[in-house]
């Protein structure tokens, strides 16, 4: 009897002294949640993370975590998407994206983008020890000899490896069948005649139709590169549902009734890329360059180009274009974005999906410029909740990844950003980043430091 009493006493002592089993790997407590779905802010919410996924969202998350993050007074949003990215040095660029909370990117081709290079980027994005975003990508560019981007940009353009030069419609069937076997989101098809003079002929309609037809047959999609209303209509006539730029399209809602009818019937998705115009203007605004310099994330070689006479001349040409286009002498960013934001808001009300993207390049900087893109939409009058949704859930929908990414909901991958200030007060507060989470793990930031 005494032996039984002793054993019971020992069991009671052990039970009381041992730690209770934790239900989660991490719990973020009492945080202000902006979940990315467009829902209003939820106050003092706790998030339970297990196995890299969001396992619980609520006022009370029972069970505790191996690690606890105090979210009191802070704001949690989903990890951001940049849906128009190019990189010639992903080992340098990828940590910068993560530093700024961009946990997913969509790479739309480039002069280094062989299948092997794409594979290296996907491999880097699929781990979470070295800072890198998840990688989605198109095929290499489908274009024609002497057209954009081969005509426009110097690079390692090799037909059959980094670009596909279409010569006739007969080759398209086998080519689409071949690239569709790769882990692509879709085919990058360059229709445009630009992007700047001397202009070339647009891709023939028969080529556009054939690429779209074969893409559907092979279970993939087409992501078209267009730069004006006519090219948009050519793509819609072929049935294309995805566009890598909005920039260059300007709708008249009273006159463009046929084009609008086609848009509302097909309901395509667009990537915004307003940063193209701000990027062109950078050399004329040393205060913008100085603000980024103070962040100590980008090296001086990137920023010193603001003093290059060639880039300054291009900036002046861009301003000259907008003066002529808008019939106005004193041009500001508000003038450039306001009419475009109004068009986008009208299209969104009619079921058209818009995702944020920047078209990274000179003065369109990895990670940072996505926050600038959001600020341009705020400048143009877009609702801040909607801006966040465009950079999260809308983008995930365009990538067909909304079941796993894009919002803070149970069952989704725990890609999130903890902010010190409320982005619904001012969208620039998305830059007040406290912590970046990828797969539920805290990511290293400040790559230069």
C-alpha cells in the first residue's frame, strides 16, 4: 500500500513539474490582423503555426507554442508578391526581396533564363534557410526576330534557350508542347511593337491565335506582353486571359465599348507595373535616391546610375512624353497614375483581377519597389485594403496558388510580415517591417548589413 502511495505521489509531482505539450511550433499573440482577403482589420488576434502552415486564427489559440511572438501593438499582413520580376543575379536579389517582405515572385523571362537557370531559382526559393522568395515563372519569351525584348535590350539572347523566335505558325504546335512540360505558370508572349521607337511590326494575329490555341490544348496559359489598347484587343480576340503589364493601356469608358465588352466577357488578370514610369523619373529626383541610400540595402553601384547622362536623358524623354500625352506642362506622379487607377477601380468592380508587379530593372529595385508600387496606387486614390489584397491574394489567384498562399487563413503556408505601424493609416507603413516569416520561420533581413 505504501509503495502505491509513493508511486502516485511521484506521478503527481512529475505531472505538475513537466511542461504541457505545445500545440504549435509558433504562436503570434494579440496582433492586429489584416488577412489579405479584403476583410477589415481584426484586433488582438492570435495565430498558431504548425509545420510551416497556419493552423489556427482566433482570439484564443489554445495549446501554446514552442516559440511565442508578442504581436501587441503590431500589424500582421500576408507575405507580398511581386508579379513582374527579372533578375540577372538572383543570389544577390533574392535576399533583398525577403528583406522587404516579398516572399513570392513571378519571373517573366530574361536573357539568362535557360531551363537550368530557372531550376536554380526554384531550388533557392523552395528552401527557407537562405533568404529567398518562392519562385513562379513563365516560359522564355515567345517573340520574333528583331522584336522586343531582343531588339530592345542587350543580353544573352539565344534562340531555343533564352528566347523562342517564332518564324511561322507551323513550329508553334511542337514548341508549345515542349515548353508546357516545364514547371511554368504559362507562356510569355510578346505582342507589342515597342516599347519605344523605332517601332517594329506587331506579332501577327495568326501567331497569337495559334499560341493560345496550343497552350489550351497542352494545359497551360499565355501571359501576353502588350503596350496599348490595340494589342490588348488582339490578345483578347485570341482568348488570352493574362497580361504582364497594365502600363500603356488607356480606356475611354464611353467610346471603347467593344473593347470593354471583350474585357468583361473574358475577365482577364493584369499585372500593374506602375513603377516603370517612376523608375524612368528617378534621375530627376535625387531625394528618392537618397532615401533608398539611407536604408543601406542596395550598393552604390545601383544608385550611382542616377548621375548617368544617358539615364537622365531618358528621364527627360519620359517627362516629355507625358506632357504631350496629358497636354500638361507641369507633370507629377499623381498625373501619371490617377487616370490609370480610376480605370482599374472601374474594371475591378466588374470582376477584372489586378495583381501588383514592378518590372524590376534600373531604378526599379528588388523588394523596395513593390512598396513604391503600393504607394503609387494610394497616390492615385486606391483603397488601402484593396492595395494589400492586390499584392497578396489577387496575385496568388493569378498564379493559381490561392489555396496555399496569398492570405492569412487556416491551412495556408505561413508567409507573413509583422509591421510596427498600421498600413491602413498610410500604405508606406508596409515598410515598417519588424519580422518576415516564410514557412513559419523568421527570415534574416538586411543583407548588406
